[in-house]
C-alpha cells in the first residue's frame, strides 16, 4: 500500500494557475536529438560503417571538390549551432515604439492627472501660489506636490502592472514590457519606473526632468529606453 497522498483535483482553488500573460515570449521547442547510429556491420553497406559506394569508412562522406564546408553545429538556421532565439532580448517581441508617440502618450497622461490634481487641490483649498497684498510670493505648495506625486505614481504603477498600458499608451497603441522576456511588468518593476519618473517631477524639476527622462529614448540605442526604463529594465513596444 502506498503512503503518497492522492493528487489534487483539477478544481483545487489552491493549485497555482498557469502563466497566462499573452505578451510573454514563448520558449523555443527543444531540439530533437539525432537518432542513434547503427553499429558497424548492420548498415547494409561497407562492413566498416561507410558508404557502399566507396565513401569514407569513418562516417559521413567528405564534400565534393569546390563545395562549401558544412556550418558549425551541423543544423540549418544559425551557422553556429544556436537556437531560434539569440542573445538579443528583443527577439520575438513587437517592434520598439516610436519616441515621438511615446512623448505624445506621456503628455496625454499628464493632462489627465493634472486635471484630477487641480480638482483635488481646489477642493481642499491648497493653492499653487500664495499672493500677498504687499508682495507676490511664489512658493510651490508641498501639499499639492505630494498629491500630484501620489496620483502620478499610483496611476502609472496600477495601469502598467495591469496591462502595461496607461490610457495615453493604450490610445496610441503602445505597451511597456520587461526587457528580458517581454511580459507585463510586475508591481515592483512598475513602481520603480514610476518613482524615477515622477519624484523629481513633483518636487524639483517638473517638466525639465520629464523631458530629460523621456527624451532620452530619442538617443538611446539599441533599446530606445528612457532613464526610467533603464532603472526598471523595461522597454516600450508598439501594439499596432
């Protein structure tokens, strides 16, 4: 009698679900191994395993004069014996997004969040500028900066973790993907990406930092990454 527990049923709620990320790159199928060679004397030709027509008695016949030698690895495709995926992490992923479309998507996202920030700060009586009758003092409100930071980071992190797309990216057919496997970024990856982009924006550099971090993709090669992409190891790809 065996002491092993019975396997869990198919509808077990604690059974780990399969990975259903439709964007994750699929691993290539394993290469089929060569069938075993028959021992000498059973090949039906030369008693030494060679060709019955005078070929090499030690295996495959040499190429005819003037022919190119066979590729390293012996298989078709990669002449160095590699599989269908090379070391390029972009292999099997959609094309990288155009940097101009990325900027336009970011502007759309900023406008959407700025509207919400303005409504909240207006409702709570937090002003961007304090005006005195004797002199005008321009001091950026810490409260408004904090509200803006929380909204920007929360907006970016939640939507990027959910589908890799903010509203701006969705409308312009763009998506954030992990550089190593093309899947949708995790919560941690999305949070790092959002913090690098929005913390300087909210507290010191505003649009200057956004232009630098996002504009980096115009010059970065080969992955067109912004500074926030580099910190999170992500890329932005086109979905249509």
